[in-house]
C-alpha cells in the first residue's frame, strides 16, 4: 500500500511540475513591438478570457480567423514539458489582458527513469518500571527505632531512527505547448493586415515595391470595398506606395475620406474606391 501511495505522489509531482506558471515563465509580449497607433486601438479586456483549444494543424487557421474578426495578438508562450493546467492558462490570460487564448499541444516523447524516495523509520521507545521496599534501623540514647517504606518509578529510553532508500520507476509524456493571447481592438482606418511583398512574389509581379494585403478584417473599409487577401497596394490617390511604414503614414492623411487605391490582382492593375474609417 505504501508503495502505491508513493507512485501516486510521484506521478502528481511530475504532472504539476514546478510551482511557477509555465505560460508566465515563457511568455513573450508583442505589445512593445506594435506601433503606438495600434496599441491605442486595444480595447479594455473582458473579465473572463475564452480558451480555444485546437490541433496543431488548425492553429494557423484559427489565428487567421481571429485576425479577420479584428483581434490583435498581444503575446505568446511556447515551451516543452509536462502537463500545465487550464487554470494556469487562464491566469496568464487575465494577467496580460487577453480576451481569447488559442492553445495547442503536440506529443514529443516519453521520459522514463528511476526516482529515489528516502524513507524515515522512527526509533523505538522503551519504558522501564522500578519498585521495591526500603527498611531503616536506628540506635540512640533514647533507645531503638526502626521503620520501612515502599517506592516505585520508571525511566524511558528511545533508540535512534533509521533511513532507507526506495527506488520507484516512473514515466511521463512530454508535449510541445503553444498559446497565443488575443485582445479585441477598435477598427483600423483601412481594416487589413499588411505585409511587405515576400521574395517568392517579387519575381512573379516583376516588382519589389508595394504592400501585400495578408488579412482583410470583416466589415472593414477594405472588406466593403472588395479588397482581397493577396492584393498588392501600389498607390493611394496619386501617391505611390513602396513599403508598409510608408502606407501606414499615408492612411491617417485620408482618414474618413473616400480614396482611390491602385492595386495589383492576378498581375492586373485595378482601381478601387475605399471609404476609410476616421481615426
């Protein structure tokens, strides 16, 4: 019975691991890398974060869906180890002010070995009882006297305790964990996630300049104007667009106005009127 109890205790210690929260220890914040204008769009977090668990192959698609809904990723955690708890995940989400957490895990390997358990055996206590009768005689000028009495008592002795070592086999599954923390944000001026043109597209488009539309946020100005992911913005009004920072600097100039966007789609140039949001 004692052996079984040790196994249970050992298994629990491996499952819980270190008392610290792994989602906290391995957390990387993205907010400091965001432009100030993006940070200012973040809304106050909700009281109860939503946890969305997905398979590893569905992590990217879930991330894209959240971007289309207008959420912004404020940070992430990646680590390998034993099983963390959902409470730890939710606690970290509350700490960083996340509304939604996308969580995934993938089996890596199984660890096994032998753990040593030090057992202490208390010493034995012995009690010795003593009793008997005492006689006394006395002679003096007054004559002869004598008397008797009985006595009893006890003493206690304790031997030292001993130690022994017990060896218990164990095994635990090790997983790779990833969590992305998201928060709702106010709509942007255009409502799209913008990226530099990747190297793989430059030879196809025969150009190095322009801005790739990666994600279009639902019900945003870009969405209503029928701009699609994969479009390349090359001009706003009469101003050529070469880089993402350049486009981000231009957008506030036309906030709240209808502006002509010149884009490349399927290697064809198109003109699209976009009614931008106010700042």
